[in-house]
């Protein structure tokens, strides 16, 4: 089972059939997964927090809101948590709808336990990549925030390919001052040379 950093991943099971919920809970816990169980979409959506990590295993046909509609509502809220849709009433249209909405899988009941575990591990791996990307983004932003306004200007101009003399002319400062700024920038950002400095600056631009 994949781990997702400091926050342990949880399988959030949403199914209105108590026998199915209990069977999934036993199987998943026995396999080493943490679980949280919900009998309907409304109770799940009411409890849901944006910082939850793991995946949702939701039945297609739920009283009130369907599993696919739950997926859509969380997507509208900006939640990237992966979904696995399970159903005893599978059809091509719903399968396409779920997968187009980026569900990890659309699994028809009855299914093998290994099939669901494989889908969950795929979902957890997706979560792991997301958390790593978020951590890198935060680290990137923290480093950029340590730069002074002038250092940011030098960095942005360096990213366009300008040399020290051109940057100096653009900012109305000396070439020596530009070089000092570059040195300070590289120390703050933890880069070793101008090429890494430019890559960092280009990455900052793509995230802004």
C-alpha cells in the first residue's frame, strides 16, 4: 500500500448498503488500509475536509446524490481527491462519465478484492505525487519570498536571457551590483549556477 507523506491516506467508503460497507471495511482494514464509512453522499459531503488525503470509493447509485455527482461536487470545490466508482448497475455511459471526470476506475460488482485494492493503490500513488508537488511548490514559494524586490527584478530579467550588462542597463544599476544581487539570489534559492538560476526563475513564472 502506498504511503502519502506525513498524513496517512484513508479510503472513504460511501455506500448505502450496510452489508457492503461492512464487508469493504473488514477487507480493507485486514489489507492494512485506514477507512472511514458513510451511508450516503450528504453525510460524506458534510464531513469532508479539503485537507483529507486518500481516495473515495463511492457507489454509483446512492439515495439522493449519486457517486458521480459527489465526484463532480468535490471537483467544483477544487478538491483533487481521487474517486473510484463501484456499482452493481454498470453501463457504458456512466463509466465514460466517471472516467472523463478523472475517476481512477469504474468497477462493477461483484468484483475481486484485488481489483479494488489495485485501484486504491493507483489512487494513493496519484495522491503521493500531488503531495510531493505541493511540497515543492511551497518550498519554491518560500525561497522566492526571501528575495528582496530588487533581487526579484534581477531574477525576472535573468530568466529572459539578459546578461549582467543588459540587466544593469535596464535597472539603472552597475554591472557589479547586478553580480552581487545574482550571488545573493543563488545563495537564497540554493542554486549553484546561472543555468539553475534561470530554470528556477522560469519555474516561478509558470506558477504565477
